[in-house]
């Protein structure tokens, strides 16, 4: 089982939670949560149609709901965590700007963890 974590931005915002909060609680949210649970259960072994590699370690969780396509972009943190960067409603192809946003979020996430480890080593 993989640990699912939502990325928290430096300003305290949580883009994934904001995305989930904007979904219809009866018609959309259950489908999205089901896919997140599948990702938690299968991690790297979960493949299309559920997820796909976009580029440079950024993946998309693919969620079709009726005629709409939703995506949650995510990345892996070492061997046990999956970090959900942010969600979006896909118009056509996932926009380069969304992939770049996920890369920026990943860089920030790893940077926070490195600073935390440095502080731990200095005080320990």
C-alpha cells in the first residue's frame, strides 16, 4: 500500500484539496476517490487506462466521468509515497503549463524535505 499525500504550496494552499472540494459530491467525487484508492493500492503497477506517465517523472491519474475527463497530476517520493500535485478538468491534451506546475510543486516538495532533514541532522 502506498501513502497518498496532497502537495501543500508555500502559501498554505492545497491544490488537490481545492480541486476535490470543487467537484460534485454525488456525481464526480466518488469516481475520483475510487481512482485515488486504486493508485494507493497499486502504485507503479497501475497502468492505462487509470494512469500514464506524462514526462520527467510526472504522471496523470486519468478519471473519465460521463463526457468529461479529469486528471490529477502526481509524482513519487522515494519508495512509499505518492504526492498528488493538483487536479484539473482536461479539455484536450494536458497543457504543458500543468506539467510545469507539477514539476515546480515536486521541486518545492523535495526541497522542503531536504531542509527538514538538514535541520534534523543538525539538531540530532
